[in-house]
C-alpha cells in the first residue's frame, strides 16, 4: 500500500455493487483501445489510475500485449480482487492514489471514467507529470455534464453510493490543469458505435433524452503527452 490519501474497502456501495459497473464500462474500454494511436505496446510500461477490479488492464493486454503494468486504486477490496483475477499477466495492482510515488515510470497511462471523482486537477496533473516518462501519454475519458439538465441529479445519485465526491469539471478546467504542467493536450469526442443499453439498475439521468445527450454530445477522450 502506497498512499497519502484515505483508502476504503470499495468506492461504490449499492445493491448491484461494482461488478455491474465493470460490465457497463466494457464497450467504452473496447472503443478506447481501438481509438488509441499506439499499436505496439510490447516494450511499454502502463499505468491504470483508478483501476477498480482491474478489468481494463486485462482487456488491454489481450488486445495489445504490454511489457508490464500497474493498476492503482484507493479501494483495497477492489485491488485484492484485481490481483486474484490477473493470473500470470505482468500486472501489479496496488492500493494508492499517488502514481508519482511508485518505483516505475510509465510510457502510457489511463484514467477511464474516473477524472470526475478527482477534485484537485492541478495536483493530479502534477502527479502524472512525475509518473510518466518524457514523451509518455495519458488517456483520460470524461463526460462533460456542465450543460446537461440532469447534472445535479447525476451528482446526487453518484454521491448516494460513492466514497468520493462527483465533480462537474468543464473541459477547460481539465485541459488547463495539464497545459499548466507542460503537457500537450489533445481531445476528441467519443461517439457510441453500438446500441446503448438502457438499464433500470443504473439510472443517473432524469430522462432518456438527457442520457443520450450525455452519450452522443458530451463524452470525450483526452490525450495528454508529457514533453
């Protein structure tokens, strides 16, 4: 365990638990992997910030095998499950919110559907600037709900079950934090390539129209490159 932040058992506490959430992220993970500029990861060290149960790194290794990886998360129970599931893959899962304290430096890093749970973007960008090698790349997915009519409802529903506060950052907030650390910042809109499943179990928007607005108009992938 390497952390200056408060750890917990799991970040998400409701009846469905984290397994339903992990399944819900699968299509987004697959889309990101297909969108990445990097093809050959065979010599890459990879970081997953906010890895939860470790599903993304296992999927990434299946699609684009990497040399080694570390997943970090503040949920010690989730990290334990991730380590149980990794098999012989070259992955270590660690209870931490501080990648700059790890012994390794990384070629590639990911923060998938997590950055809205980070309130101090300035410190987060600083941490990644020290965790990445020169020229290292950090991918972060983000849904900008600042103009969505359900933004307050979304925040309330998330915070009913989350150990962490939900932040409604603007795109400029995120971009500025990383530009101020010297990162080159790129962004593209992430548009669904398949039908969207509507779930009664996971309802974070007041209307279906608001949910579709979120999926088609305000979902983005940031690509930050350390100089």
